[in-house]
C-alpha cells in the first residue's frame, strides 16, 4: 500500500489562490463542490478542505500531516506544530493580512488605551485578549459569528477584524485605529509527521516547489543579443539572481544573454539595454524560480 501524506487545503478565501499556486507547482487539484476531499494528481498525497481557522488544530492532533493556514490562526489556537515555510500570498495579492482594531469613523476612541470598559467584537478572542493585556486594558471581548463590520456602534464599541485592502472596513464607515497582527500563509506540519522520513521529504518537496512558484511570480526572464564589444556595458546594468547566462551565437562577434529580473524593473531597464546596444530583446514569463 502506497504511503500517503494527509494534506489540508484552506477552504474559503484562500482556496482558489492556493489551488492556482499548486497548479503552477505542478500539482493539479480538482475540487468537487459536493465533497471536502479534492482529488490531486499525486498518489502519495490525499487532500482535505479545512477552514484555515481550524487547520492548525487538526495538524497538531495528527488528523492531518500538513496544511496551509495563516500565522494568525497558529497564534490564536496556540497549536504546537512545525512551521515549515512562510508562503507570501493572499486572495488578492501579496500584501500580508492584518488583524486591526477598528471603530466607527466618528468614534472618540483613538487608541487601544481608550477601550477600558468597552465592548469589542471579534473572531480572534485569544489574540485580542492578549493584545489588551499587553496594553493593560480591561474590556469585554465577545466572539463574533460573522458580519463583524456591521456591529459597531450598536452591538460593539470596536471590532478586531482581518483585512487585506481595508475596503470592507471603509465601506462600513469604520476607521483603523491600530494593527494588532500581520499574517501570511504558512505551510505547517504535525510534529510526528515531521519526524517520519517519507512525510518530511514530501513536505519539503512541496515547500520547495511552492516557494519556487512564489519567487517566480514577481520576476520575468529576459533574452537578448549583444555584440561582444558591448557585453560588459550591458551586463553592468543587468540585475540577476547570480550573473546572466552568456551563450555563443553563430556569428562569433555576438553573444546571447539570458537573465532573470524583477518584473517591476522591466519598463525602465529595456530602454537602457537598447541604448547600450542590446538587440532582439525577448521578455518571457516564469513558472518557478528555485533558489
């Protein structure tokens, strides 16, 4: 019988972006709307859809060998798990998620110190209580079952809520007072699974490939032809992971350069390369960058 790695995929806001990253890493995950057990094209992995809020607890208990969840939920649950690697992605972009203290726009509350005796609604009770204790504030913290942004001012004086862009808070006429915690996605593992040679190797391979996808996400490849007399001049302005690859062409006076750069620099660097003698510049997308 083939050994299996039990892997948790976050259900909800991170589900689609997670499956997309796995696809770029070479793993096709197929989700059936009626099932919590997606199919993955790797006979050594079995997947289960689990809410990110519960992932760390199930990994700690060994129900799952590994899973992806936010660092915030590892902190909130206090789960004792192996934190394998940080994966910087979200449902919108690469900005970290933030748990923020927010109040109505016209509230007199200007800092956490103004919350003594107030009522706070949130999904992260432990994180909020710890933050209040660190600031020597005593307030009534209540669990919110959802629609937290709608609770101030009638049902709560303030909320602690997660945001990526802040748009939902603004739409509900709330302003951010303080950031309590920033969180990115982490690949985590059960402590005993991490001690198992097969499972640890499988998790490490997953980690490497997922990181390679995220590393490639903000980069592009550039190829160009350069006359040998101008090679040093062109190379001097080329940022690269190490140094650009230099290849011979049929014409002995010319060489081909191949390099990887940050995508945001492309619009500035291509005109400069042309000015220094580069020709036939080709920009191409990358799937993975293994560093």
